[in-house]
């Protein structure tokens, strides 16, 4: 309950902040409720004998770092996905079907990357694979920042493919690093925590991107 209240109020504050005013009593109330609910959730989970989220997992440094990678990469990937689709449809004047075709090669590459890195992670350092994937991830986003309405279809497909491929490279070795650092009886709980982090970070990424897009849109209009 506390986690639901925290996420709901914080997301409402993020998405309605520009319209209502960040210093309005409504937004400040939402932020206060969300903060209190989040603190209560952490306290309850920490002292519960059967927690929904076992916070003691984060005592393991490899698991904590892997969780941070999951949170940041998922938030960036899901958040920029919305902006990318809006750019292709509104700036490049492409249809939703065109977007699907542009993403087709990237989604195939994502599946291949997940399969190959999953196998490679058993034969070499998974941390090296994770860092390599994050490096490609960062370079792709920097390259994306230079794109404008004159971008060609070939370059756009390349960037979209690199974005999806790098995300596929990061996942399997990062998961392996986290799970290897834990006792076997904690692996199931750890997998659930990872799924929860992906869900929360993806939702936050989408909300933050929508808020930033709305602000910049009205600034330029």
C-alpha cells in the first residue's frame, strides 16, 4: 500500500507539475505524501520478517551496483523511447507503421544481442560485457543528440539499432553479476527486486520524459 501511494503521488506530481506549478500547494502536497509514503515503505520492509522487498539484498555491493545499472539504464531506455517515437512521427512526419519498420532491425538485433551476451557471460567477465554495453549505450545517446530533421533513414535505423542492441548487451551479464553474488536461497527474491526496479524506473523514465517534452514544447511554441 505504501509503495503504491508513493509511486502514484510522485508520478502525479511529475506529470502535473508544469501545468499546476511546481510551487503550488497541490504539487507540494503530492510530493510530501509521496516522500512520507516512500519512507514508511522502507521502514516497514526493513523491519518486516517477511518483506515484499528484502532490502538486506543491497548489503551485497555487486547486487547494489547491478540494481543501480538496471534502474538507470531502464529509466533512460524507456524514457527516451517516448521522445524518439515523437521525434520520428512529429518532426520527421512518419506514420506509426513507419516507426514499426524503422524499429524492426533494432528489435531483431536486440534479441540476438541478448542471446549472444547470455552465452558470453558464462565464458568471460560479465562486468566487462556490462561496461561495454553501457559504453555503446552512452555513445549512441550522444550521437542521437546531434540528430535533427535532416537525418537520413539509414542513419536513423543505425542509431535505433545501436540503442536497442546496447540495451540487450547490458541486461544478461548484469543480471548474472548480481545473482552470482547472492546465496541461492535469495536468488528468487533478487529476481523479483530486479523486475520491480525495471517497472518503477521505466514508469519514472516515461513520466520524466513526458514532463520535459511538455516543458520544452511550450517553451519553443
